[in-house]
């Protein structure tokens, strides 16, 4: 499927060299919370950690897990394989889209997305609940946020203090996507060309990663949480106020690149997926995400 949907996140991560990714293991369904806790302890994980479905998209069931009670709640909600991933607590989260044509020696970075987590800033007068309702992006997430921040909702937030409402950098969970095109240069492309050529069969996709700074990004000092294939988008186009017509032009180029890479790979002997097999993958995928 080329990463369009239905791929195992764990199998993709296994292709990435160890120095570029956090410790990640897969828990196969069925499981119990006691088993999961044992696996955590045996593998040296410390709370908090990240749980996410092995098959999933757009932040579906991606959770920070702080304790055994969180594990029990997760077990009740997800009846499928999932990943335990070491928490990458670095300040810069971004998405780097890489493109290389099989018939060409070098590729390049075609999109750089910067993520701003969902936050509110205190004014010394309003409670956390009032601040959430006063911010449109936060208000849309109220159903989730009122459960996550139950104990703090009535607290008045001091003036200038910022409260992170969600640590998951997904657009549908309230994160703001910002355009980082101005940061793309030859060094960034060379760095991700070097990394990408170490991943067998990879020509087109987006690295979702964290790093300590933009300088570290240029130097390849990164931790990749996920690598998404042709189902991923050049997500910098979702910056608020981004031109619709420019976004469409970028998407048309993006889709053309996908087609050309597929065509060149096919000419090199890689078969297209039969429709019958594609339907099987789709049914399995939708069973999990629904």
C-alpha cells in the first residue's frame, strides 16, 4: 500500500536506524493490564509513556499513560495491537516530508511542518475551564479536556502562566500547524537524504519527530515517533490563513510526485497491489479505527 493506510507502525519503525527513534515495543491483542505492566517493567520503561494503536491515523487512541489506572482504561477502549513508546520530551515537534525519485540519486525535503501544542495562557482572573471555553480551538476539544484536566478546571491560572492542554501534536486534537517552508535548505535536504537512504524501499513520506532545536534538526539529531508513507500530507498547508489556491497547487505537485515514484518503481519490477488485496487491507484497517 506504500503507506496509504493499513500499515503496521511498528514494522515501519523497525526499518529506521536505532539512533533516530525512541524505544518502542508492540503489545499484541488480546492482553491484560497486568501483562502490559510486566512488559513495561521488564523493558525498562518509566511513566509517562505513549500508547498508540499499531494501525491508526490522525491521533486515534494516542495517549500519554501515567500509571496503572491509565493502562486499565486503555485496555477497555482498544481491542487491537498497540505500541508502547518511550516519551520523547523534546521541545520542537515537526513533520518533515521527504521525496526522492527512484531514478534520481538524491532526494529533498518538500515540506516542513512546525507544531504548536494546544495551550492557554492565564490572566490571573479566569479559571482553567473559563480559559478553555474562551479559546475556540480549545473549546472544540472540551469533551476530552474536561476529563483530562478534571482536578484543575476550577483553578485560577496566574497571569502569564501557560498551561499545555494536550501533548499530542495532531491537528484534530487541537494542535496548530505552522508553515516551516522558510527553514528548508540544502543542509536539511542532505540530512534527510542521508537518513532516508538507510531505510529500505523508502522514497516518499513524512517523518513525525521531535528534536531539541532547529539546529539539531539540520544536524539529524532527531527522534522519529512515526514515519508515514503516501497517506501523509504536506501538512504545512494547514497553517491558519494559508492560501487555498497555493495549498491546492502544492497538493497537485505532491500527488504527481507520488504517481511518478510509483510508476518508476513499477518499471523497476515492483508490482502494483491487486484490488482484491487492497480491499482486505482496508477492511482490517477500518475495523480498528472505527
